[in-house]
């Protein structure tokens, strides 16, 4: 991508050597594209890998979701994403969120094996686990303002707020709207529109 | 050119034009400004609206863009269907700037969505193209492109133009109305000024003043104009005074001049008069000194037949026959002159060609006191008059002789007093009065008392030559004579008179009366004799009718019995007896025929006529039927025109006419040729001509009239049998139909009987 842009610029400049400002104003389109490209630089390197998409999805989801008030301290300016159990991300998360902010806060990634190690965090990612394990986790969290995202379809019904699933090679979401709202989250309708809304099924 | 046209327009028109064009420009400018602002506003609204739409759709599409859900995105775009202005739309993904969803209101595969551009709104070809960046919570999510129809803009523009047009039109009317009123504020005072100036130039009266209440430029103009007029009127007064003085002097001079001229003119004229009188007078004028001709006019020469050179300076002796006459004239003239100052004498003179002329010579001294200055002599040629007098005398003698020696009594009387002025000798002899007695009588004295008044009345009205009519005169012995008079105007002894020629018709009158008496007796005798004849004729007719009628009975007896005798007892008779018997039978047959014909003839006209329109063709058809067998036996040809007219007539008369004529043709046919009978008709102005033509033996011309008389036959009974009544019957029948019949014939070739019948009274007689 970079190479292509450089080539493009070179071609343009060779064709029409001009002042830089002039160039910028004339090729505002191009500048915009470059800027956008830099802004989403991480995307450029992760074309298809599933977990790259999922990693980015955290940031995107948080665009549509407001955490309950008083979730963020005045002093604490970190947005903590906790990955429970066996992480499928490798170092993708670190790479994606390196120097990147969610909700205007620097992002910190925490990996835990035991739920009791759960730090104060905003997103808890749960990989594919057994359902009774999930129950323990949910009991532990117990209405803390943490967005629980599961990597397994059907978990949202089981008590998670959001669960990932793939449909037609695209990442889709199940959202347990009632559970989230009763936990104090507000969800933008835009997200709800493109998601599957589910309700908690009590077993 | 145009400027000049405008220049020549009336001030009213100019003002109206100025106001109107100014208003028009202002309105146009205002409208243009308004429309451009309005259009800009609309455009702005359109843009805002479009941007709003883009933002709205963009926000809806945030999640699908972020998560790459093209189906969702397409679904959202499809909702644009509810905004009819949006033609095309597409969404660009944030990552790849690729189109992830598109929308077309009317699917058009050829349409290529543009690649992503920076945030912009572009108008192009009636469409609004919007590229709008979608951000959500300050995060770039992608971009949207909308293509929106700008038809609203166009509509609005058209609407604006229409409204502007109407406004301009209305304003045009209003401005025209107002300006044509307001222009009067300026034009009226100026026009008034113009009018006053124009009147001034005509009337030259500068004492008038203009009044204007305003203090504007027109007020000043009026004031200046008034001042100017005041000055002019002052000057005019001064000029008038000077002019008046000048005029008086001039008039005096003029009068003097005129008088002098008049005097000169009068002098010239009198001199001219005398000169022209001298030259043109129809008398000879000459100036004589010592009996010599020192100056003469052309008439003098003309009378005497000399040229002027031959006479000038010559003595007047040459004009007279001899010395004695010359001396006599000299003595008479000059002696007479001493007493009267003018004298004249009649004399004879000799012309250059030797002929004598009669003249009256008159002379007068040119200056009364000084005889040596000469005399004015005038010669008046009286030869013509002398000759006329002579001719008159001769004529008068001739007419006097005619009057006096005329064998008819004549008289001349005064028109006014009716006094008898002259009568001739015959008159005196005829009437027995003496000449003196008659000359003391007046015209009415000649008439008997009952005619006196009438003749005076009549005589007053008579003019020029007139036949006065038949009157009576009384002679001296008291006997009355009848006369006829012719009179004529005549001037006799200087009086208005009439001359009357009198013819005594007393004897003629008597003869006429006798003839009249005889005539009357004759007429009476003729009428009496005619009546006798008519009655005898009638008697005769009825007698012949009854005779023939009564004859039939005995004849029948003779005929019948002789036939019976001949049939039954023929054998008992000898040859001679049988012959006599045959004669009797034959004679009785002929007698029967004769009586029948006679009866027919005398019956004609006894019956009243039954006149009605009849077709001649039909009548001839029925007649032909009777003859058919006989005609066929002798192989005759019978040709009738198909278009014989329909005439008004009596059927039995017409039948008799044709029966007799055909019978006639058969009887008098030639034996060597077959008989041909033709019947033709002709329509002429007097009615119809019917022609019955045969090719028989013909009739010599001397018998053409005779044959129509009863019992007239041209041939012996043996040669051509007949009674001699047939054609008489035809003639009688035709005359009963108011027609005439005659014959035209060539002996040995045939005859043509021509019947002329009058036209139908009711019908036009067209051929049926």
C-alpha cells in the first residue's frame, strides 16, 4: 500500500512538479486517502485473519456502547481489555492497540487464567469455554460494569452481553440487550440494527 | 436615425417614454436581483437538504460500514426510494474506499458510480452530486455519494420567469397609466407656452400675460417669457406710433400722386378716344383746309375707293361730277355754317371707279373763332339706304296691286282698335258697302250680334298666320253669308295690324247640307232592305229545310216501291220498261243523296255550336275509319301529320269538313295514278293553316271561288258524280268556326284545300 501511494505521488509529481501546498490542495482526495490509510494502518496489515477482525471489533463495538456512569475514574485514563483463559489473539491485540485509544483512553491488554485475577476492566473477552465455567465467571462479575464478550455463538443467551459469530465470512454479533441495559449499558440503535438481539434463557 | 425619431415625438410621448423606460429598467434590475437571490437561496436550501439527507443516510449506515455489512447498507440505501429527488446513491467503505452498496432509483447499468472524492457538493447537468464523509464519534466510517435531481431549481426558475413576466406587464400598464397622467404636470405648461407663442405669432398681440402658480423652472420660464413679451409690446407701441406718422405722410403723397395720374390718364384717354374714333368710325372723317383734304381716316378712303396718298392734299373738286355741283355744295355749306356753326348737305360723289354714291356731307369748324384752322368734314354713305327705299317702294306697289286686285275679299284692321284700315275692291263689291262706309267701321260691325263678342276675344289672341275658322258676316243688304277666314300679322302704316282673307262658303255649305240629308235617307233605306232580306233568307232556309225534309217521305216511297217493282215485276216488263225502271231507281238514289246533302247543309248553323278543345288527329282518325274500305279498294295513300294541333271547335262541323274534302278527293281523282291524300298543318301568327292535299284532276283557276257555291259543278254527273253541295258545306262549316277556306290547284296535278282557323282562346294549340 505504501509503495503504491509513493509510486502514485511520484508519478503525479513527475508529471506536474509544483509547490507542496499547491499539490496538497490539488490532490486533497489523495491526501485524505493517505490520512485514512494511516489512521487505519493496522487494518492494512491484517487483511483477513479472523482475530485481527475481532480485535478491531472491540474498538468498533465500544463506539456504539456507553458504559454505565462512574465506570471510569477521573484519574484512571486506561481502557482495560481483559482476555480470559487461552488467548487466541497472540500478540495481535498489542499490535492493534499500540498507541491507539478507545474512548479517548490508552488501551491496556491483560491476560488472566483465573477469574479471580480479574482486574478492574471495561471489556472481558471469553474464548470458547464450557458453559458451567461461564456461569462461574458471570457469578463472579455480578453486575460489575464490564462488557462481557464471548467468542461463542449462543453465549449471549447464556448471560454474556455480546457473543461473536461468523456468518458469510463476516463477523456478526449477538447482543443480549435486556441484560446489558439492566447492567446500566446503553447501546446505540445503530449497533442493534445490525446485530442479533437475544434474551437470557434461564436454565 | 432612431434618435431623430424620438426627437420629433411630442413632449407627452417623450415624458411617458422616459418614465416608462426608467421604471422598466428599475423593475427588470429588481427582478433580476430578486431572482438571482431567490435562486441562490433555493440552491442553498437544496444543498443543505441534500447534505442533511447524506448525513442522515450516513449515520444510518455507520454500523454496516464499520462492520462491512453490504446487505444492510444496501437495505438502508433502498429506503432512499421515499425521496424521489435522489437518483443514485452509493456508500464507500472506510478501509478500501470501495463501493460497498449502491442504489439507483431507475436501474441503469450503463451508469458508473464515481470513485470516492473529498467532501463536496457539485452542480452538474441538472443534478447535485454530493460526496459526504461519514464519521461517527469522530471516527471515520466511510463516505456517501448522492446524485440528486435539481429539477426543483429549474421549476422554480421557470415560475420566477412567469411571475416576473406578469409583474412587468402589470407594472407596464400601471406605469403607463400613471405616467400619462403625471406627464401633464410638465407637458401642459410647456404646451401652453407653445400655444401662446403660436397664437402670438398669429395675433401679434403681446399684451397677454401667462400665469403660473409654481416656483419651479417652468415658473421662471413663464416669468422670462412674460418679461420678453412686455419688452416686445413696448417696442411694438413705439413702432406703431412711428408707423402711424409715416403712414399719414405716405397717404397724402399717395393721394396727390393718384390725382395727378388720374388727370394724365383722363387726358390720354380722351386723346385716345378721339384718335380711335377717327380711325374706327364707320363714317368718313376728314379735316379740310381751303377745301383741300389735309387729313382723312380710312373710312373716308373706303367710301370713295381711293388710297390715302391719292387724296391727301388734294382739292375736294375731284369728288364731284362737275364744277357746278362743287360750287353749289361750297356755297350751301359755308353759308349755312355762318349761322349754325355746323352744316350738312346731301350730295352725290364719284368714286375712284366712276360709280356714283349718295352721301351726306357734314362740316364744322375745328376752332369756332378761327375758320383758318380748318374744318372737320364727315361723309356718310347713304347709297344703301337710297337703294332700299327704292326697293321698298316697288315692293309696296306690287303688294298694293295684289291686295287691291285680289279676286277674294280682303281687309286690314288695327289689332288694337279693330278699326278697318283697308279693304279691296272685291270686298266692296261683295259686301255692298261703299269704301268710305267701310273705313269708318270696325271689325265686329261685320258680324251678327251673337258672334261680335267672340270674334273680339279671338282676334286678341291671334298670332302670326292663323286659320280663324268658320264665321258669319252681314252684308249691307242684311243677308248673312258663311265665311272662312285666314289672317296674318301685318305692319301697315306704322300700326300693328292683321290682314284677313275671306272666302265665302255659303253656297258650298248649302250643297253639303243637301248631301247629308240624302245620305241619311239612303242609310235608312239600306237598313230596311237588309232586314227584309234577312227575314226572307231565314224563311227561305227553313223553307228549304222543310222542303227537303218533307221530300224525303215521298221519295222513300218512290225509291222503295220502284225497287220492289224492279225486283218482283222485272220479268213482266219488256226491255224498254226495264230500262225506265232502272232510270227511276237511279234517279231516286241520286235524289236521296241530294236531299241528304241539302239537309246537312241547311242543318249547319241551326244547332248551337259545341266549342271545346279537340284533337284534329282523333277526328281525322274517326273520319278515316268511314273511308277506310273505299280507300283500300282504290289503293289510295292517306298520309296525315302526327302533330296536328288541338283546336277549339265543334266536332260535327270538323267531321263534315274532313268528310266532304276526302269525299271530294276520292271523287275527283285521276284514273291513271293511285290517289294520294295528305293532311298537314302549320302554325302561323293568325292561327292554324290546315292543308288537305290531293293529286287529283285539279281545278282551273277561274273556278277557284265558284266551287264553294252551292249546286256549282264543273263536270257532268256522268263524268264525276256529285250533288254540288259538299264544298258549299265545307265553306259554311269553316265560316261557322270563324275560319276561311280557299283552294290552290294545278290542273292535272292536284289540289290543295287550305283552311285557316283562328288560334285557341284558352290554349296555345300546342301539338298534342
